[in-house]
């Protein structure tokens, strides 16, 4: 005979395999990357362009080089309001006006220096932004997963073109560059980029090599990528003292860089024709996050400065700047540029071929600034000499746009021929029509200029403007079309994956129905009408949450939706409490807890309680009420430690009331020791208590490692206990309770440590919530009947457990976007980056309270019934009810994921698909697969692999 434990485990493994296959199939169809073509632009390609002047057959450059040397200083996560004067915003903030050297130059030397608002395309992870900046293409969502281990770029890109055309490139800073472009740099000084707790190592390394390099002549392009602002944002947020200190450090550094370049920019100097770019790869939210598509994340800045003084001008029609008075009462103008245009514009300035897959447009303002400064006041003076200079600039820019448009048209044609799906026939006809009109305008313009050469001052400008407008319209239309239709969806594969998920859903329903029929488990003891209503009510709550995923607004407020639905189910239970006159205290306590969780979701979303380091800088939400009151500061430091004390006391009471000793005793006492170490770790970060402790470095690194090691050792002891256990896992009345406590205590120490000072409070909230759900789930049991052979099974209790887990996810400061990941938690106890180790810690922090603890704590709902059981048959039925609860919990999770799949399928062309819906899908499916794996492990742990032998057919 097959043991029950084996059958339960086999069922869960089968469902897990179905889910993994279904999700992989759907993901393969939904998150397809665009086809990356293995083609590269060459200098000789321009000979085939209709724009090429065949009288210059010896020319090897696509465009005439305008600058000789280029200095690119990347300030990671540079918000737009870090650079723009505060006068451009409704309200001044502490972090504004810190980069004063850039503002001063933009206002006093507006003809040679300018600030740009740079617009990025989401997702705004550093890898995707660097890839987009260098290739000139749109990002692909699947690259987010590579952000911690960047693969080399195989597409044509700006860096490859530089090296292929003899340019010498030097890089220093973020090591992502050497991962993306291996063997491309003449010299490189990379530094690890993922230790977000380290604000200074990368920046100090950049500064160490940057200034000596500025005096050297062995490079043509210099790239320095600073990370301090990005790391300060991740850990402490934008509105923090370390962030302001970093900005002021950058201001001093940039001032010195400009001074060094300017001192050697005279005739014959090595920086006579050097172009400086200070730029961000993306922005960041007030909380210091990025990855999504909000305006704070996609808006960054570029400061451009030319160190030569040619007298060229640019017509006002091509100037998109807006001007305001800065703090010095001087006018500052800010233009706008899309990051999509960066690669092709810089390529044009340096005279190298444009990347083959670039779909950007050469920015008129940035190109004019590099190719020659402009003075808008002189353009309208009517002087023919000035007009001639404008015409000369426009003719040159028009030729650049002609080559730009030809290159983009060539790429679109090759892409559509090579890609499986590509653009539709109607889209290609529209593209060809726009390009034909632009070429027609070019021909007409050339004839007009030829016949009106004597009246060029008065007659040529309108023709040139019309030609430039035609090319710009073509290029902008291509970019808009690519943004709306770029991603290739394989609907057949998505349909197969969705079908497999539906099959798994039917397996859940079939197994639950067979168990209920075979073992006589019924849903309630109050009659058919109550049975139907209770089941329908639970299903209705789950379906409401599932349907809410169709709206981007409800996804943004998912935590509040789950909290509201949980409160609704408790109010339903409160009705029975009042009706039967019992457990009223539990119902009211649960509602009070839900109210606190509702508030903590708001706090979590504002990252007021992210981790201990953040709380030490921003003492907590309570300081918002009384920032300087010492009582609140003291409470913030003490309350989490008191909560740890309560947890340790609860563990002590549990063991004191149990007859279990040996391994179980060592496990629980090991957890209490971990709690003490966590308290010491928190105290070391306290402004009040740290002075009484051992050296900070020892506490910061070694104590967390000891806690991790003890947690791993406890898990190994639990696994060993399974091997030596005799009899069924529910053979004794208190056996299940001890196993629950041992597993939860083992996992809790690491989860609490990674969650920061909020961790102990969330742990207590989860215990109170679980206790209330268990008690209210037994509200209909007759007190005279201590244990019914036909067990009560309440699907609403499992639904409440699921909603509570969701609330805990959002209460801990997480949300379903990549900027909701707390990277700092991955480095608690470590300073260096190891991919597997940091990924495990980040996963535990993200899913600890919402997935790991709820799955292993679910048996808590039937523990009261098990302890009441008198016979082996009673406990066997309790075991089947526990498995039924796991099936119901998995069914709820599967329904949620299927709703997410339906949502992203419907919204796959939505404006926010990559900024919101796709991250929501990734978080849900990762959490779902993790839940499946954890349920399989829980079945092994609670039921054993052999289990009891029973002839019932599942």
C-alpha cells in the first residue's frame, strides 16, 4: 500500500511541475525579447546612402567629426531635480541646488553649456539603461533578470563603434561596463557595484583615476561611472544627510574636473576640442528606488559643455528649452532629450558610424552644442552673415539627419525581414511613405538651394526647415511605433501556458472533491444554506481580488485591497461571534490588528520602516509627529527589542508546556539565542545604546553570519529529526504544535534580521493574526463535542490566511515592482557581492513573512483539532484536513496567478505593461513557484514521506 505521506507529496510535486511548465511556457511567449540582429555598421556602408556626397569618395566618416575627445561622467540615479535649479519646481527641497557648479555654468555660459532633461524608457534598471544608452534601442523587459549578472552586449553599440574606428576608451567605476563590453577598453578600473551599503568605494576609485587621466593623452573617450547617489538612495532615501553629502561631494569633484579641462582647452591644448557630458542613467523615487516607469524614475539629466568657441547658431525652431530665473537671479535654460537619441547623437559628434540597431534621432540641441555653440539672439538680427552661418549649420544637420534616417530605415527593413513577427504590413507601408516624403523633400530642397544660391539668406531657410521637419517626423514616428509594438508576443505559447495552468486548477478541484467525498469532511455544521453561502463567500472574496488585477490603479493599491477584503471576512465572522456570544474578543482584536496593518501598508509604501539602517537615519513614522521628542526616539530603539523579548517568552512558554525535549529543545533555545544576537545587532546601530557594545565592525558583519549559520544548523537538525522519527507525525496530541513552533522559530530569526527593526513587530502581528484566524475558524464547533469524527473544514479561514500573508508582504515595505526590492537586506552581514548568496538573502527578505512563514504556519489552523483528538482515526482525519487546507491554499494562489496571467495578456499593449503589469506578473509567478516548493517541503516535514498506510483513493 502507498502511504498517505507519499500520496500527498506526489500530488503536490505533480502540481508543482504543472505550474512550472505552464509558467515557463507562458513566460516564453510573453517576455520574449526583440530579435537582436548580428549586424554591425561599417564606415563603407554610408556609400550606399542617398545622402552620401560621391564627390568625397575618399571619406571614411558618416559625419564630419565635431569633437576630438569626449568625457562622460555618469552619476547613477541622478534625479532631474538634483541638477535643475529649484526655481523650476513648485517647492524647494533640501536636495535641490546642490550641484551649483552645473547651474552656474548653464546660466553664465549658456552658449556653450546647457542642462537637459533626459527621458529614459522603462524599466529603469541600470543594466537596461546602459544598454539603451549605448545601442540606441529600446529596452527589453527580460533583461531585468540579468541586472545582477550582466551579459555582454551582442548588438551593435556605441562602444563597439568607437573601438572599431580606432578610438581609445578608458573606463572607471561601475563594473557593469566591463561585463557589458569585455575587451573593449584600453584601460579600465572597475569596482563592484552591488554592495549598496558602501557609499564611497566606487566613487573614491573613480576620483583616484579620473584626475590623473585628464592630464593624459592616451584616450579619446573617458567614462567615469559614480554610484554613491544610487546607493545612498537605496539605503537611506533621497531626503537624507548622506545623499546631500554625496551631492556636495560631486559638486566639488565636477568643479575641479571642469577647471582641469578648461585649463588645457586653449589653442594646442589636449582639451582644445573636448566635449563634457555629466549625466544620469535613470532617476529614482523619493525612497531611493528605480526600475519602474514613474516620472521620478524615467526623468534624469544631462549637462553638456563644449570647450571651444565657434560662432555657429541654431534656429529657435529647434530649441525646446524653457528658461527660469535661478537663485543668483540669472536665467537658466533647460532643454529636453530622449535617452534613445544619445547613442546616435554622440556618434555623429565623434564621426563614427551609427549603431546598426539605433532608432534614435540626432538631437539638434546636443549636436549643436558639440558641433558649435549657438547664440539665439544673433539669429534674428537680420545680418546676412549670421544667416549664412545658420544656413551652413542647418545644411550640415540636415545631412546628418538624412544619414540618420537612412540608417534607421535600413534597420527596420532588415529587422522586419529577419524577425519572426516584426512590424505589420500596414506599419511598414506607413514607414516607407514617411521616408519617401522625407527623401522627396530633400530632392526639392536641393534643387531650390541650387537655383536660389544668390538669395540664400532670404530663401533657403524655409526649405531647410521643411526638410529637417520631414526627417524628424520620420524618426519620431519610428520611435513611437517601436514603443507601442516592439515586443513580440507569441500568443500560441502564451495560450499553451495558460491552458496548463487551467489544467492544474482542475487537478486542485478534483483532488479536493475526492477527499471530501472519501473522508466525509464537510464544510460547516449549520445546514445546506450556510454551507453554500460560506463557500460562495470565500470564492467571492478570492474572485474580487483576482478581478482587481485588471486595473493598474488597483494593482498599485493591492495591499489595501487585500486588507479591505480581509477586514470584510472578519466582519462576517464577527456576525457569528455576536450571534453565538463567544470569541467576540478575538474578532475585535483581529479587526484592530487589520487596522494597524492598513496603516503599516502606508508606512511600508513610503519606506518609513525599511530596515535598521534606514530607521537609524529616519527614526520612524513616529518622528513625523514629534521629530525632536526623546520619548519617540527611545521608543523606536526599544520597542523592537521588547517585541523580540515577547517572541522569546512565547517560545519559552511553548516548550515549558510541552513534554518534548532533545532536538526540539535545542532548536527552540537556539532561536532564543539568535533573538539575543539580533537585539545586540540592532543596539549596535542605535544612537543611544551602541556605545556599550563591542566594536561596530564585529557586530555588523559577524553577528548576522552567526545567525545565518545557526538557522542553517537548525534546519539540518529538523531534517535529521525526520529521519529518526517513529510513528506518524501526528501520533501524539502536541506533536504537530511542537513541529510548527520548531520550524517557524528556525525560519523567523533570519527573516526578522533581514527585515530590520520592523521584523519583530511584524512577527508578533502574524502570530496574533494566525491565532485569531484559528479561533474564529472553530467558532461553529459545538463546545460539548470536543472532536468530531467528521471534521469541520472552513475555506474562509484559509482565505483569511492568504489575505493576511498578502497584507504582511506590503506591510514590510515591499511592492510588486523591482524598485520594491530592498537590496540593502542582501548585504546584511556581508560587504562583498556573491550572486547566489545575495540572491538567497534577498529572496528570504522579500518572501519571508508573506510566503515562507505562512506556508509552514498553516497547520496552526488545525492544531487545536489535533490536540483534541482521542484516537488514531481522529488524528488521521486531522491529517487529511491539514492536507486539504494546503490544497485550498494552493488553489487560492493558483487562482491569483491565473488572474495575473489573464491581466497581462489583456494589457500586453498597455502603456504601463513593462512598468507595472509585467513586474506584477514576475513577482506573482516567482512567489507562486516558491509557495509550491515550500508546500512540498511542508508535506515532507509534517506528514513524512511514508506516513500512515490507508486504502482510501485520492
